[in-house]
C-alpha cells in the first residue's frame, strides 16, 4: 500500500528545514520504508508545550524532541519574555543542559535563538544540574531560564524545561501564552540566531554551594557518618561531593560506575531512584563500606532517595517520610519567631500539615508539582509576609528554603546528612527520629492504586467514574463517615451537612474525600497516561507505650478497609 501523499509531503517539508543530519537520515529511512504508522506518530501534531515545558522521545518530526522543535520553542519563549518581562533583553535567559544525548546541541540552538532575538544568553559551558540553573536565574536576575533535560526518563527521551523571572517553573497563563507564541513562529529560516554568549563561570556554583552550606542547622554535630552516594549516570556527583565536603562530611563513597554523566544509563534499566533495581549498585557499595546513610539523585539532581542503616539493615525511606523528616527538622531547629510556611502537593502526606500546626507554622497544599508549590510560596510571601521554609512532593522532590525555587536534590542531600549527624550525636538513627515524629505528630500510612484504562472506551470510563465521584460520593469509607468532599474542578469544599466553602487550588480534575479521624481518599485521572489514580492516607494516634509495629498494624487494617470500599465504589 502506497504511503499517504499528505504524510509524505509533511515529512519531505520537514526534511527541507531540519538542520540535523542524524534526524534527516532517520526520516529518509522511514520514507524509503514507507513506514506509515511510524511517520503518522511523528507527524500527528506538535509536542504540547505546557507548564512542564516539552518532553518526548528524541527523533525526527514535530511530535519528537529535536533541533527544529527546540529552535521554534525558544523563539516563542523569547517572544513572550520580551512582551511580558521588564528589561528582558538585558536581563537575558540562563541556559543549562544535562548529559543526555543531543542535550548540548539543543542547548546551543536555544542560546543561538536567545542571542538572535536580542536577549542576553547566559550559558553554562558544561553539563549542569537543574537546581543550579534555577539558582543562576535568581543569582543573575535573569528574565527566565531553560534547561535541556528529561530528568529521570528513559534514555531515548529529552526535554525542555522553562522558568519564569520569579525563579519558579511556569504556571498558567504563561504556558498557554508561550504555546501561542510558538504557533506564530514562521519558517525556521525566519528565526534569527546569534553568536553572543555570557558564560557563567564557577563563581555561580560557588555562591550556590555557599547557600547550601547556610541551610545547615547543626554544623557542630560530629561528621563521622559514612555516606554512600550515586548520581545514576547524571550530572550531580561533583556538586554533591563538594557540598557534603563543605558541610564537613569526609567519608563519602561514590558508585564509580554511575558517577560520570552518560545519557545511555548503561547500568540501570530506568534512571529513577524510585524504580526497582535503580539503587542496587549504591546498596552494594553501602554494604561494602559500612555506610550509615545512602543517598541517590536522579540524573539532573533535582530528586533525592534515602536509605538508612538501622539495627544492621538498610531501610528505604518513602518520599513522604523524607519530606516530613526534613520539614520537622527545619521547623524544630529553625527560627520559631518567624511567620513560617511549608507547602506540599495535595497527593503528598497530610502529616506535613500536622507538623506545621505543632510549630505554629502555616501549612498549605497545592496541585502536583514544584511549579505549583513554589508559585504558591512566592504568592504567600508577597501577600502575607510568610517565610517559606520547605516544600515537597512525594515523588522525591524537596525544596529547603528559598535558595532554589524548585526541587533540589543536592541541598536536600546535605540537609538530610546534617539531620542524620544530629540524630547520631543523640544516639539515634533517622529511623528513631521517624518514630519520634510519628509519636509527636501522628503516624500516617499511605497507599496508591492506578487502574489502567486504555483507548477511547477507557477514557470514557474514567470520565464516568469522575462524574460518579462528584454526583454520588460515598457517605462512609472503611466504616467511618465521609465528612467532606473537595472538588477541585469547581474549587469548592462541601461538608456532609451541605455547607460549602471555597478552595484556593487552581481548577483541576481532582476529588478528595475527607474521612472522620483525619484520613482521606483521593481520585484523579493521570495527566500523561490512560490511568485513573487513587491515593489514600490514614492517620494513627499512637498510644502511650504502644509499639510502632502495633500501631502500623492498626493503621494497615484501616487503610485496607478504606481502599477496599473505595475500589468497590470506583474501581
């Protein structure tokens, strides 16, 4: 069967513009093979530009990450900056990139467009962690920043993440405005390009690392911890090494096979420390050197995973546990006189709100992602004079203070090491500190369930279940009363007695069920996959003298009952 003429014409027009010989050769092979399915996938439309910027498979065509897409995206981004940000041309745009395939070339293309459109291109010459790019935006008082990275995605992916002048990732309406500006970009030949660059030197990293050191709460605590670290073939190793050394930690051992940037990620199937097997190498190193603390960053160093040696075995902390331990430490050991603020994503543990309340701090929840956490923090700083102390999301993303207005796995690693040293000085491990927190603030147990519903039929079922959740919410879950329903789509909270109050969240397709006793269940469709996602949290108040195991059993029984009832209603 002959290739669709319209599809062939689209591919041949792309070949005329594409400056990359690799993707041109790839596209020619597909045309010669008349691979209609593959070509149709690549030319189904442009990669969607959203609040996360762009992310996709590397390859030829508008629905892939490549030089053409980055050149056009940068032209649209710069046009919006010039129209919206005062003195954008002089303030310029910071550009960084990770160690993935094509990252340097894509960063060079972005810098060329920035310069060509009359803005100052402030560039890192070498691979750079995403948190350092976000720091440099504020440090340089730039109008914006972009980083070429696909974070913890598989090796065939790359991405394009953008930041606004306030230091945080973009949120609406900037995403739609940038997407509209990209759509207005003409032929590639019409995009101006220039050679001028302002190179960001080691002084920027020096100021960042000094800021990380300033986050320490107990630098006087003995630094005799043995630490094992992996960068998972990413760009974080030299910065984590230096930051830990500056904090006084000398016994730091790195996984040599994963220390240097390598976009093929040869030793892991999936370079995400949350994934099964990703921490096997650092776990083996920890056992070899007798590490007290195990730290793992994702490839662009904005996430952190933690394991702890406790009573002869290594215990993996969950993302919620890491977030709540860091928050408790920063609030317990910080300035109690300040009007303090902590912020988390709504799918993260409500335990953070209990920790905040115990310390007279403000606890807030936002939609998922640090773009929302940071922009909400900035908003409350400006409107109410609150001091942002900490923000986190359960997917291993943490922000300690305002050094970086994004998640930062490097500073989080150093603060976690500081906390571990502080605990050790008192004869404890982080696991003992976790128990202290559970006894003081409440023991929270969490669970997640994802139901895969592919295709048009699945999408219809997901819509139907969300409609049912709103129209016919359960009145009990796990034998306990549902006391209120939060509907983010209408931005309202409706109590069981019918009383309605407004929500501060941006509108989203999320429904939360509050359950008597401080428990909750949540339902939302995935934004990237054909899945219906369910989240559950139960709170257990530990009795005097009750063991952790007994409290966990009680909580586990309630959690199982809530999950069973919820799945019977919606799953």
